């Protein structure tokens, strides 16, 4: 099963989906850092370009 990578549209931060329910998602960054919570309505699937930029530290 592949991991879903999402964008927090409030901040533009990209992270792997760790937890998902009707109200919020928990994301972990693609590079070292703390997990964070985002309302489900404020998250969307990341594009390949966004994933590449997050991995490059941009």
C-alpha cells in the first residue's frame, strides 16, 4: 500500500498521512520534524512537484 502525501493548504506544508478521520488529518513531514494536525477541509493530495520540493527542502 502506498503512502498518501498531502498538502496543508493553510501553510503549504507537505506531509505523509498518518491518521485520517472525518474532522482532521495528522500529517508527518517528509523530512525530519514534528507531526501536525490539519482540518480535513484544509488538506488535499500533493502534486509530484510539491513532493519533490518538500524533499529538496524548498
